[in-house]
C-alpha cells in the first residue's frame, strides 16, 4: 500500500475543512469536507477548474432552489422538475463537474424547508471553506523534474542501443538483436509525455513545457527509427557506402543528449552525400538495390536530424561531462 501526495493532501484538507466549518458553527459542516475532496485534483489547473465549476454549479443550484422550492413547494416532485432545468443549465455553463457538489447544497435547502438569509450564508460558508482549503493544500505539488530526467536518459540510452545495432548490421549484415528497446522506448515516450503534460498543468501561467517539447521531438524521431529498421534489414550486401554510413551512425549514437548539436551532424551528412555522388555507379543489381536502400536511409536520417535541429535543447543537468 502506497500513500501518495494527493491522498495525503485530501486527508489533511478534508480534516481542516470540517474543523473550520465546525469552528464557524455551520450546519452540515461535514459537507465542507466533501467539497474539499471533490476539488483536490491531480494538477493545479485541474484543481482550479474543479473549484470554479463547483462554485458556479452551487450558486446556480441555490438560485434554482429558491425559484422551484419557494415557487412550487418543498416536495420530491419539485426536485425532479428542478433538475430537468438545472442540469442542462449547468452543462451549458460548462460546469457539469459541479453537479454532484451542488446537489448536496440543493438537498440541504430542501431538507431545511426554507430559503432564509441564515441558510444562504451557511451554504456559502460551506462552499467557500471547502473550495478554499482545497486550493490552498493543492498549491504544493512535488517536483517531477527528476522523473523527467530519468525518462530522458532511458530514452537516449535506448536510442543509442538501436543505432549501435544498425551499425552492427551495416558492417556485418548479421544481428541477433531481439528489438526489446523498440517496445520499451514506445512505452517510455508515452509515460514521459504524460508526466511532462502533468507538469505543465501544475504551472498555471505556463502553457508549454521544455520537457514535453523534448519528448514530442523524440517521439517524431522514433517514428523515423521504426520506419528505417525494415529498410536496413532488407540490405543483403556490404558496400563501401554502407561502411561510411555505419561510421557516421556510430558517431551519432555516441553523442545523443538533450542538447542541440544536430546542425553539426547535418553538415557531416551532407558532406557524406556529396562523397557518394563522386563514387562509381553500382555494377550489379544487388549493389544497386543495396545502395538505393542506403540512399533512402540517409534521407530518413536527414529528417531525423532536422527534427532535432528545430528543438532548442535542454541543459544537461546530470552529466558531469559533455561528449561534445
């Protein structure tokens, strides 16, 4: 059993809300705790949205309660009729998440049997305490940067491993690799993007996250890697161009990091392509097919590097030294 931050904040916030409501002498004081539970969310932005929708829904619910209960009667049929109008109204106001919370307030008014000044103040007090405490305790969110860096490094190691396997195949046309890193990298990217997005949601005024951009960039590069692997394994002959590409990929694999040095490797790639153009034409069908596959691979790697070149880079906080 694991107790997370959200569970801890929920338990503390609920206790504080109920205690405050008791101290102010509010009726149905436990409802303040219920509101707090409903407003504490996994991120700050979601918590603010939850608080806003519940506030809107509760205020609308109090208004509808006055109109229907005082206008018709305090009868179960009146509740049913009111909900027919109340729920669509709240949905229209984009506050449907607050329907459950507002229903608690509505039933308080129904049970009390009279929309009085004291009752309205009591319900407003429950709402303000419940929402206010939830927002205060949810202001603290643990940093996820360490986890994001862990994901970054794991993904980079997998990229290195995949490129090393490509190098081996280009040089020998043999490989006993099981491709485990492909499946693992796909899962890591999904988890990393989700965590990075959650980090964005925990910064109210921030709309973008450098790590989210980073993992999105790696995801696009990974799509290219998945695309070129069948192309590489289709090569059945060893040619000089393949050895040159293998040397290039080997150097590239040794310098995978969150910084941006893609332009350096683009220049090396273009230089290598220019050398290819000066080399003799293929003499056999097999050589022609091999070199055609290699040309296509080089084009894909060009796109791989262009994707990285558009990314500004992340300061490498953990590594004690730079490879370049």
